C-alpha cells in the first residue's frame, strides 16, 4: 500500500476508525483527505479488506439462515433463543437479516385472494331483440329492412335507428334508456360504443372496431359512416359489457 508523505495525512488507525464507523477525522485531516487521492485509495483498500474478512467470517460464527428463520417464528428452544438474541446485539448483518425475515413473514399471505377472472371482473350481457318494426325511419330514403330495432339487456333498453346523411352515408343512431329508477340517463354519458365488422361476438376477438364513439349526456349514440354488412355492437359500461349481435345493415 502506498503511504502519503504529507504530515496531515490520517494515520492507519484513523482510517480504520472510519471503516468501522467508530470515529472521524479532525478538520485538518478531513481537509487533506478530501483532496488527496493517495489517502482516498488507502481508505478504499481498508474498506475492501474489511468487507472481505467479514464475508469470510459471516456464517462461520453466525447462526444459519434456517435457524434465524426459526428464531423469527419463535420456534427455537429457550436456550438457543437467548444465544441468538445475544448474537444479534453484536452482529448487524444477522440483525438486518432477522428484520428482513420478519418483514417478509408479516407480508406473507398463505391464502391470497384469487385474482378476478375477466368474466368476474366484467359482466357480459347479450341484448335481446324485443321489437322489430319493418318500416322506414329516414330523412331521405334510408334503408328500411327491419328497422328501427329495440334491444333489452336487464334494465337497459337500446333503440337503434338507421338514417342517411345529406352526403348519402348511412348513420346508426342509438338511444339508451333504463327502467331502473335509480339510474338516470346521464349515467350513460361517456360510455364507449365499439362497432365491429362481424355478425357474432366471437368474431370480434382480436379485431379492431370499425367505428367507435361515446354516448352523450342525454343517452344518444351516433355511429357514421356505416357500410352495408353484418356487425356486432358492444357498449362498454362500468363493470359490464352489453353485446348486440347480428346487426345487419342493408344496402340502400
């Protein structure tokens, strides 16, 4: 090890006191140490030697990890418990290990609650077609095959209408209401509606919706433009999904 020739350099004993956190340098020694790479290297060397020695002795003189676990669970004989407790007073490594063991034991849940599956987390309701009126609902000659349509899913009612914009594009208008007296129309405000190019719910898996919009604060939904074909509409309400299958948009 290289020795510093400066008379203000800390002694070996002073540096070792820093390693063991048993002392500190004088103001003059600290000022010298802060700018002296030789003394800084000396401290690094002593620190490395001490850590290596501690690592060699650890577990040779300390209780095993198994015994520390049993000690933390109060599962060792009284004599051994007294011996380990006395050891912990002088061994910060084992003391820290026991603290960590007890922390893990306190956080351990032997029978954790099962994570909710998707069907448990989100109820899925398939709406039933309850009214189908074969009459046109148009502005300027919109499609009229089996429209408008009325769907029911528990307390939720959805009335669907087809119309045509001035540009000739078909639009789908939905009106949501609820028979639940505790649920007002504005409860649907912001509900997302996804329209998929499919005839059944199973066909929507891994597909992107062709149209997406949100229900407004008076329960109205507008999806446009829509091409003729088969669709599935999914309303994503809080905690549940309402699925409307087999929506067939006829040619004009």
